């Protein structure tokens, strides 16, 4: 069996050339499911003073199924107005618009379905009178099946 052509360039560390076609249509994926098992996170604090929704956090998914997304939100140093944030998927709002007028962080979470390649995002903004919106601990939680089949009656 010959793979590729003898005229294909090879690297000094070795290479493999193959015609695989559209491989993603021939693979079987086991979907993930919602759990509290942390898989990926970006915990640093992001801030914005924009009065329009702006992207402050993003995670690209390389799995498909249901996930739990969580983040923490706080208002800046102004007692007037509020900080707002919402979970987006591929630039479209899919979560509940959250609002916080106090300076202490509070955690929010929501469950949603994702596909490979989806961008899970947090957009944040402030209302009139607020000076700063703070977002941190943006996290994605899920579990993966451990086996293909399961004995249910023995």
C-alpha cells in the first residue's frame, strides 16, 4: 500500500502524507455531559467600562454535548448603576443577562449544549452611573463517558 506520492516533500524528522478525505464524518464522538468537574478555565479578572456589550472572555470547545458554564461578576467602585454580563455562544446571547450593583463578586452558572468549534464567551458592560464591570473565574464543567457500553442486567 502506498500513501501519498513519492514526490511529496518530507521533513528531516519524518513525515506521513495521506489522503484522508473528510475524516470528521467518519469519526464517532461520545458526547460529554453536564457535571461539576472542571475541565477548562480562565480565572484572571477582566474589566470593562463600556456601556455596550464587549467580549471579555472566550473558550473554544473541542467537544460536543452539554456543559455547565460559570463566572463571577462584580460592580466597580461606583454605588450607582450596575455591572452586567451574559454568556454568549458564537457571538449570540444564549444565557441570562446578569446584573450586579454591589462590589463583591457573586457566581453564576448555566447549562448549555455545545458543538466542536463553538466559542463560549462572556460579554460584559456597565449601565449609566457605573464605572467598571469586573468578570473572573470563567469556567467550563463537564464529564466524559468512561466506557462505550454498560451492563444493566447480569
